[in-house]
């Protein structure tokens, strides 16, 4: 099922729809910070509420690439991987070298068992702008290894795990994955 933004009339803030039971946030004395609310909902594990908060941000700022990434991450947590990939793709369309967007796209594609496309996404993340949001180069290298492993390219997967550990010697998942392959 597709996530749809709140039906509140934002085109004409002084005339909200008759069925609108919420305060029109543009007219409210202290308008809610929807980005902050989305982050708070994520921390509480309320991923659907986070998606809805990020959708509110996107109503007013559709070119906010980072919000598309946060939204995609929330959708991943809801196991709505196709929608998550689409959300990350929106961020990529706005900012083509955005590492976090490519990383998120790769995660969604891994869960969809689309390993070649996931590998391409992780490579694009690794070679992107270095803006990882809450992730890291080591995370991308580790997940590149996961994609390679699923593609039966075990030597390349080993190399990716080793690179992840060179980047972050304390990366537990890369260490675990490397140990499994050796």
C-alpha cells in the first residue's frame, strides 16, 4: 500500500479542508518541526508515524534529498522495500552523488534479492559525496560484501569485508562476515 501525504490543504493555508481535524501548522503559533518529529518517531520505533512526519516535510520541500533518505529508512524498517527503494531514488534524482541515498537504495535492493543492482548501488555510495547521514563507508563496504557473497563472488566479498575493517577496525558485522567466509 502506498503512503499518501496527509490530505491537509497546504495550497491555501487559510482555507484548510472541511474534514481537517488537525490545526493548520502554518497558522499555528508554534508550527511543529516535522523533520524533528520524524526523527523522534524513528527513535521510538514508530516508523509509520515517522514516514507521515517526513511526508509533511516533503509537502513543503519536495527537493529535500535528506528527507527522502530518512523516509526511505523508515520504510525499510516497515519492510516496505520497493517503496523504500523509490524514496531513495527520489533523493538520488535530486542529489545524484548522495552517498546515503545510494546506500539506502542498496539496502532495499538487498532485501529484494536484487543483488547486482544492490552491488551497483553500494559502489555508487562508496564513490559518492561522502555524506552518509547515520551510516558510514564501512557500512557500505560491508554490504557490498553481502551483495558479492550472494552473487557467489566470495573472493571479492572477502576483499570488501577487509576494506570495511580497514576503514573501521571495530565494525562488528564486517568482522562477523569475514569470519564466516574464512
